[in-house]
């Protein structure tokens, strides 16, 4: 019986192709929007988690308060080498690295660009590379004893950030001093990292006249299971050495768990807001289905009367209209998912090839595809419920006289 009703519903939709298609647009757009938002959100979350996985769970970060835009933006509060010395002596600390960053004008031949330059401690360069998952594609990473040389990100090689491809041995003018390119990093996927220039911290201090400032201290612990306790111990030691208390504390300590939670909360807020917008599209699509089904009831009043006169029950009439509206939802869902997949892949392609980032990825788990289809079918069926009930209430004698 269900198969017969489905065939009837399908034929009714086929008779009204244009109207059915226009009705489908609302559901199609809504499902595609929801699919893209969830797909990109899952992809972004996966990318962030992968970054934290590469970073490891045995490190925490110390930076001065007031650096809302990140290291290199400066502020009234500064960390110094004295703070590093205090942290290095704390029980449970394995290794400490640090860096300082400044925006700078860089030149190569006639091309001028602006980017961040980072000064790193070459004594702990391996830990710095581990934190950023930096690997040399050409040349090598900077090592202890290097002078007059820099490492650069992949955009200088592949995206011609300085007007042409930069190779090992090329000279780049930073400020009033020329540096030779010693290493070119593999693509990280983050545009800021892929435009990175890093140099020995001693040369950085001379170049930018920053004798003491440190923007970030990274602490690697001996036992990652005790990272929170070591972070708390570090906080107490720094408060004491800097002559501060909890009310006047001028630095922040962030563990991977806290950072991941913060990113998760931000992603949840953004996703919730965008899904609310998508829900409006779904409501509009549902109204379109309801309107189409109401019109269909009026157009087929006489047909309903004939069906009732030959024995069709109210439940049969209701089921036919519900199946028809659910079919609208299903077809709209299939088209919406197909469109959503195309848009998601396009976003990923543009992000990787134009923006140089791998953070915007298209994640398309089977649960998302099936959930989107189920969502569309339910939305269609719900939208057609009232018209279906109205159709079932029509009296056969009145319906047969309807013109």
C-alpha cells in the first residue's frame, strides 16, 4: 500500500514540475547552508585538534597580558630574560624556549612587503620547530652559531610573496640589514606561519633595538600528566619574582587543554549563530512546501472525493499528502547535500590554493549526509501535516460537486 501511495505522490509531483522545483529551492538552500556550515565547522575543529596534537600536551605558554593581537603587538607589560631564568629552575620543567616578534618592512630587489619577523633562541631551536611543526623543505633550519641568515615560510617560494620565487642563498633586506636565506619551511597551512621570517634573537635585538623584551615563553614539562601542577607552580614563582599577587598579575599562563577549550567555545558560538541563520532558510522552505500542499489540496478536491467514494479512508488521504510533502523534502535534501558538498569542496580549494591555509577543510562524515537527508524529509513531512489533515476532512459529496 505504501508503495502505491508513494507512486501516486510521485506522479502528482511530476505533473507540477515547475511548482515542485520552486518549492524545492527553499529546502535545497536550507539543507545546503546547514551542510556547508557543519562541514566546515567539523573540518575547522579537526584542523585545530590536529594542530594541538602536533603541538603536544607537554607544553604550556606564558605571555604578558595586553597582547590581544598576539606576540609582536607590544604593550605596557613585558616578559624578560630574568623570567626565563626563573622558569628554567622550576621543578618538573624539561626545557624552555622563547621568542620576540616585530612587524617589519622586507625588501627583495624592487619588491617591498610587510610581515612579522621573529627572533628565536638558537639554543632551543629544536623546541621552537616542534611547537610550530616546522620542517625545512629547502636548506635547513637555523642552528646554534648561525649569523646573518634567516629562515622563511613557504609563501616566499610558492606564492611569490616577494614578487618572485625566493631560493636558498637569496638576500632579503630587513630594516637596514641584508640577510641570506638559509632555509625554506614546508607549508604549514596557516598564512601567518607561511609568511614567517625568523632569525637569531641576538641579531633581532640589534636590528629592532629590543634589548630585553620577550613576547612568548614556551615551557616543556618532564611529565605531561603533571602539566597543570607545574603550570600553577610556575605562576606562583613568577608572581613572587616579579613582586606581584593575583590581583596585580600581569601575565597569563595557558595550557593546551585551556586553549583547546577556548577555541571550542568560540567555534560553538560561531556555529550556533550561523545555524540559526540556516534555520530561517529551513522555515522559509517549510512554508513553501506547506503553501504548495495547500494549493494541491484545493486543486485535487474533486480527486479526493472520487478516492473517498471508492473506499479510501481518511488515513489513506492523509498518508498520500504526507508522502508527497516528505518526497519534496527528500528531493530537496538530496539536491541540497549535493550542492553543499560542492560548495564545501570549493571553499577548501580556495582556502588551500588562494588563501594558503589548511584550517578551512571540508569534513563530510556519513552521519552528516544521512542527518541532512533525514532533516529534510522530516521538515517536508511536518510542513505538509496540516494540509494533509485538511485534505482528509473533505466530505466526498462536497468534493464531487467541487469545480
